[in-house]
C-alpha cells in the first residue's frame, strides 16, 4: 500500500517538473545521503545456463528505495550519480554489497553461485579500481572467479590504454569480464582482439523482436558465431517469451536472462529461488 503511494508520488513529481528540474531536485536533495541512509538496494536477476538449465549467476541491479518516492530505477539516478561523481561511493557500495550477498548464498550451501556487477566508466577508470576489487574479494572471502564485471563498449573506448591496463590486471586477479549491451555501443570490433574479455551480452534490442524481425535473427546469429569463434561466451539479454528463447537456443547461445524466467528479485527471493529448486528449468 505504502509502496504504491510512494510510486505515484514519484511519478507525479516526475510529471510536474521538467526532466532537468527533476534531476537537479534529486541531486540537491537525497542522492548524496542515499548510502548512509541505507536507501540503496540491490535486486538480482538470474541468468540461466542453457546447457545445464541451471542458474549459475545473478546480475546485481541497483534500485534506490526513496522514503517518499518509492523504488527508483537506475536509469533515473545512475546518470546523475555519474555527472556528480557520486557514482564512486555508490559503485564501491554495489561491489561490496554484491560480494556480501554472494557470501551469504555460498554460506547457505549454494557454492558455485556467481554475481555480475555493472560498472560505470568513472568507476572503472579509477587508478585504484583493481586494488579496490581485490580488497573487497579478500574481505568477503569470495573466489575472484565468482565475480563478473560488466563493462560497455563505450566505457572501454573512453580511454583505451587505461581500459586495457585495468582489464589485464582484473584478469590476472581471476575476475570474469563481460561486455554489456553488446552491439549498441560506439566502438570498433577491433577491441575484441585487444581486450581480455570472457562474455558478450547481446543487447535486449536485438532480442525483443527476434520472433518478428529476420534482421534481428541474423544479427544475433552473427554475434553468437563471432563470440564463439573468439572463444567467448554469449548471453542473450531480455528474453521475454518462448519464441525468443527457442531462437537463441537454436543459435547456441550459452545463457539467457530475461522476464521469461524471472524479473530482478530481492535477496530474500534469491534464497527462496535457489531453495525451491526453481533453479532448474526445462528449456
Ligand atoms: P543492464 O545492465 O543492461 O541491465 C538489464 C536491464 O534490463 C535491467 O534494467 C533489467 O531489469 C532489464 N531487463 C531484464 N530482462 C528484461 C526483459 O525480459 N524485458 C525487459 N523489458 N527488460 C528486462 P534495470 O534494472 O532498470 O537497469 C537498467 C540499467 O541500469 C542496467 O542495464 C545498467 O546499465 C544500469 N545499472 C543497474 N545497476 C547498476 C549499478 O549497480 N551500477 C551501474 N553503474 N549501473 C547499473
Ligand atoms: Mg548489465
Ligand atoms: Mg545489459
Ligand atoms: Mg542495458
């Protein structure tokens, strides 16, 4: 009840103010206090491996649980956090929180479970970023192979040399690297041979019309074949129905993520999810 009311007030606030005004309002008010007020929360969306039909991994997706506005989605505050530099403390919090949750689940007996964390450019390009990752993994006793970091094409093109350096160090640590929203960025394919990455995540825009658009079918097939030829894994994002699932499965995609299996869920539901053997799907 309260949540619903909160969401309405949030929507109203959005409508009443123009976009710039709303963003400024958010910055000037609570974003800088969101961490200390414990208003940030991670949701998790399962990724289903298509050869085992099991959930091996969850992507951490941040939300801001604002006392007046309810749950605010990352699209509405991450860009502001990036502009104001608040993305650095927020990014640190996400990384730590994701590893702490993973530790809980592994302690509960789900030991191979992995978590993927989204990075922002400013966060990834920090001089001490690799050091931070190493410290958090040490503090939470997480095997580096269980942590996956998602970067975008645009992020690596921002400062190619620094990106290569950081990626090499992260690989040395043993962390997994994915390219998120693959196919939508402003970059050349050249970087695929320079960068030590493990996975391509095909952007949802290629998946959403797979059942009706033959170009999308051709593009996802091409991306999947390219990835496999380069010894990379492929994940299809935003799979919403059986038709889309059937096509990406035929194309030998390694894993899928999307509403067809589950929306992002909170940590209590993750444990429930793992417990109930909902982690087994027939696909
Ligand atoms: P993303 O990393 O590409 O995450 C996937 C987004 O697609 C998520 O939206 C997810 O809820 C949504 N999604 C998943 N499956 C489906 C589906 O079947 N249909 C549809 N329509 N949507 C689906 P969300 O949670 O709103 O996150 C949006 C973006 O915000 C993320 O895109 C990511 O770029 C960014 N983000 C989220 N959490 C963080 C974070 O902790 N740090 C940073 N820097 N960025 C984050
Ligand atoms: Mg992502
Ligand atoms: Mg994505
Ligand atoms: Mg995206």
